């Protein structure tokens, strides 16, 4: 019998292809404030935390009349608008893996650094099949702190060491590892290097339930 107790999906760049949505929003907000934003800027900030992104946009614009949190609110509003007005696409292999894990009766959590309004916008687009969902504004500290993954484990009543985290960003990978979970990294915008206890793949099409089970044995 498998020791796998749960699977934790990150959202942006792992479950759904929203990194381009974030880039569009970051460019729009930066330009609105008189600054610039590039794909290289996004790669340096992928996975958040959002106040860090806001602070960088303010530096780019040379503005000190807003706080990073206020810029973060502008970003959230723009991303939510884009998510609710345009299509939201699954990342390759994500839906198939989610369906396989659920069919086996293994609990699945969506664990995102994005705020609840954005998590709900994505769930409205792709459907909410998750056992529980944890948003960035529901924990004391954002990724790379482990709080979101520990909260998911607490809600499900499972041991982090027997849960596999699926992540795309270095920030999220550090959060999963800090929580004590085996991590499968699927790099999207920024590279993730292999490390002990970490599996790096190019797509979730390379991952199935048996592979997840082997990671916790």
C-alpha cells in the first residue's frame, strides 16, 4: 500500500498557464506608473512574494507615493480581470495527473502564493476538484516560507513528509522543501536546479501516480 497521503499543486505555472497573464499585468501596471517591466524582471521575481514585485515596479518607475502593497493590489486587480475575461489554459499534463490522483482517492490541495480572489478566478475557469485550497492571503508568510504547505497538510490531517509538492518556481520549491515535503519541480519562467530530495522534470506529462508514490517510499 502506498504511503502517499496527499499531493499539493502550485497554481501559477504549474497547474495553469498564467505566467504570461502575470507578465501582461506587470507590464501594464509598470507602464501605468511610469516604469518598465521585462520578461527578465518577471523571471527574477517568479513565485513572488507580491510586495517584492510591487517594490521593484516602484523602483523602476521612480515612485515613492505608493507602497508595494498598493502596487500589489493594482496587480491583483489586473490579473483577476485578465483571468475572468480570457481563457485559462492547463499546463501540459496537469489535468491528466490531477484526474489520476483524484481517481485513486488521494487528497489533492491547491497551494498558491496568489491571493484568494485569483485562486477563485482560476477555479471558476477550470473547475474546483480540489480537496482543499490555500491562498497566499490566508497564511502568515508567503512562499518561500513553508506556511502555505504546512497549512494544507494541517487541513488534510496528513504528514508533510508523505505529501508531494508540485512547483514551477525556485521560490515555491524552497517553500515545499522547508515544509518537509518531497518536491517535483517543473521549471517554467526561471530555472530550478536538481538537489537532494528534489525531482526536476520538463513537464508534468513525465509524472504519474506511481512516480509520486515512489517519492515518499
